[in-house]
C-alpha cells in the first residue's frame, strides 16, 4: 500500500510504499517516536552513543611466566642469530649445563618448558623459536602428548605443523627431532612411543632439512625395557647418566650444524 509520510522538515512530503497495513503502522509508530525524541532502541536516548563493546580478554597462558623469564634472559644477554636452540619439555628444561655440553662454536640456548606438549611448542613458535633465528633447532616433545591421550598420528601432525611453521619464517633452519624416550614410569606407552618415533623418522627421511636423533634405542635394556639406571627417583626424568647418554648421541648433530 502507499502512505504519505511527512518529515520533520517543513513542507516536505515523501510517498512511501509498504506491503501491508501492519508494516505501515509500524513505520508510523517508529517515525512518531523519533519525532518525540525517542530512540528505536528503548535502551538508548536519541543522540546517546551505544555502550562500548566489552573487550574479549586473551586467556593467560600457563607458560607466560616461563616466557617472561626467557625474555628477561635475552635482554640481559641478547643471543646472536644462528644459535643452536634446544626446545621442548622438562627433559630439556632439567638438562643442567646443557649450554656448555657440546663445545660448539655457536651459542647454545636452552628453552625448555616443563610439562609442555608438542602442541604447545607449535602454539608458541614465534616466541619459542622464530624470534631467535637459530641455525638449528633440536626439539624434544611428544612424550606428554601421548601421556595426555594423544595418538601417534596426533604427534606426527603436530611435528609437521612445527616444521611448517618454522620453515615458513626460517627456510634455512635445520630441525632435528630427538626421539621420544622410553621411561619406566610410562612403560605402558612404549608401543605407542615406538610407533610415533617410526612415523616421525619416516617423515624426516623425506626432507634433507630434518634429522631424527635416536635416543630411544640405547635407553632400552636387552629385554627391550627402559633402563631404570638412567632415571631419577620419579622414573620419568633423566639423571646424570641419562643425560650423559643423550649428550653422546646428540653431540655429532650439534657439532655438524654448528660449524
């Protein structure tokens, strides 16, 4: 239907078309309210700005304090580009003296954060790896992913995401995966660890920028069980003998990359 609508400006009349009486009545009521100084939104007065949209706070990360400590260390002694960078979970974090273990010509950085999963390394790539622009990054993670219910395929996908993320920003950086270790405390996970390590080894073999470092095999006894003498009392973390074994296996990869 057609309805004549007079605006607030004098002597101006508009002709508007409405599909039915209800629509015309609704518009008329809206226009009358506006003329009376009321807003179409009853919660707002005419000319009153809308309330601000509440900002969505970013939830705190459980690693914020750890990364703040890394940043403080970097400010105190800024690391040069082209370093040897170790990242990952508590097996890296608890490695006492790691920075001096290899006699490398390049600076060795330790950036482990205990309890982390490989998925956490992926989520924190910028502040964990990319900011340092390392020559080589050695990653130990995946152990906690499996313990939390992840599958070998999950861990492989997360490592692929880690590699892709690093190489998008740093295509010349080498990435070495330190195999997931067997431990007495997680002996039930040894079959899943074997499968995960095999998947990652196959993936690494397809890319000359990657290496697989096998610490898994020498940590088993003759019966194929985790060697208890390599662990502290919790049967999960390495003792001095365990780290000495790791150093002997990992050193050739570090020294070759650090030339």
